[in-house]
């Protein structure tokens, strides 16, 4: 699914459901980080790639709106946002992308494709939540967000192809997907989007 080579252990849903406020808090932080990442891409690369401006501005707005939606659900369950925690999955994936900079792939391509894989993993996990959570309203909520994450995967993949050529982007995505699969296999089961 969406470039992923290793499926999430289905028992992850049980671990997530055991602490829904914890999951929602982590998810809210993930949405904020995604908005920040879009802004960071624009700040750093908007001058060299002006075609990023419109789609990433729309992405930042959507991620911020998702944050508010998750925050409302969290508060309705009596939870609070809590402290931001380091996302070890994202850090490991970003480090894995930097392993072979001598391969000649531009840093922007790697940033776009790692973002695509992160969105793909979120999409896959939201699908699991939409199919297996006991709470029907949360299932529907995660179904809608799953569709958004699929669009974001497509957006980042498409931008990589437009900026650096479809063939190079596809080859690099395959390499990064193999590294992502290794990282995903080691993720702990817990109430986190990427854990």
C-alpha cells in the first residue's frame, strides 16, 4: 500500500485502542509536525522550486485543520494534548535517507519522498483504525483521514517526480521504502501513530 513494503502488525490496533487519549494526543502532535514540515519545505526550498508554494500551502492548511479535529476529539474524551515527544520512526527514516548522500540524490527529493512514506504509513495505520476500532465515530473519522493521508502520499510522490524526474523519484522511493520497512518492523506496539 502506497509504497510500503512491511505491513503494520494488526495487534497495533489493540495497543492503540487501549489508550485512545494517548493515541489522539500523539496524533494531534503528528498533525502539527506535518504542518511544520510543509512550512519548512517552503521556507527552505520555495525559492528554488516555486511550484511547491501552492500545493504545500494547501497541505499546511489541511494539516492544521486536522490538528484541530483531533484536538476536539481528544478534549471530548477528557484528554489533553500533553507534551510533544520525539517521533523515533520519523527520525530513523530521515537518518536512513541520509545514509547514502553520495548516491547523488538531492536533499529535497529525499525530503519529499520521506514525507511521502510517512504519509503512507499514517494512511495504512488509519485504515486499520477505520476497520477495527470499536467506536463507530472514530472509525469514520479515521476513514476520512486515511483518504487525506493517501492524497498527501500522492502529492509528495508527484512533486518528487515533477522536480527530479519520474524515473529517479521512483528508484529513490524504492530504496527508501526498503529502509522504511526495516524501521517499521522494529516499531513498538503502543498508542502512537508510528509506534
